[in-house]
């Protein structure tokens, strides 16, 4: 179960650490848990159900205090007309900017179209490792932890902008004593 991850992803939007977010729910319990929080925090949201490669149901929920941002996210992620108007690079650049991901990290994403389309995060993380110079990484970058305060794939494990985002995203949890 990844309830704590869902909690911090939703709490960071509620506490204004970031403007918008997306959670990925792999079962009804995770979906109901997320929806309870989103409704309690009075966030605007749109959900979308997708079948994964192994035919399992994944429910995405996009949320923000701003309804227009939620609608834009939904449009660029799922509306077939968006992918007719924009190519892969444009589309992912727009989406990355809506989430306020650092440009350096958006670039690793759009420069690895094949891996992104295959949904192969591990292949991208290998490139992230290749781009990393340090041997000791900031705790925000620990992808083996039960939760991570960075919700995008960093271009490098040393990425200063990502570490700053991670520290900022951790703040609401500290306030709440989690
Ligand atoms: Zn970066």
C-alpha cells in the first residue's frame, strides 16, 4: 500500500507547495483514500481510468485548487485532439511545465521518447544515474524509500532544482508532524 505517498502528493497541493498534482491508484482502496483527501481539502479534480499493459486497472486523479489547471492537464494527458495538434516533445514539454518540473528534467524525458512510450521508468533512471556525478545522494532522491517527495524523474540524482522541490514538498509533512 502506498497511502503515505498518496497523502504527501495531495497534501503538497493543499498546502501550496505546488499548484497541481497527479496520483496513480492501483486499486479501489487507494482511489477511495485519495478521493476522501481531495474532497476534504476541497480540491478540484478529474479522474481517468486506464488499463495497464498487464490489463490491470489504473485510476489517475488530477487535482489542484485551480479548476482550469486540472482541465488543461486532463486535456494534454488524455484528449486525443491534443496529440493531433502537438507532437510528443511539445506535449510532454507542456505537461512538464504545468507540473512545474525543472527544464533539465523535462528534457531527459522528451529526449527518451522510446523509453517514455514503453513506460520504462527504470531505463530512464539508468540515464539519470549516468548523469549523476556524486556518490552520495540527497535523501529526497531515495527511490527505494516507501515514499519520495519528488514526483518526477530527475535528470540526475544531483539535480539541484529537484532537490529544492523535494525539500519544499517535505515541508507540509513536517508541519503536520508526519
Ligand atoms: Zn534536473
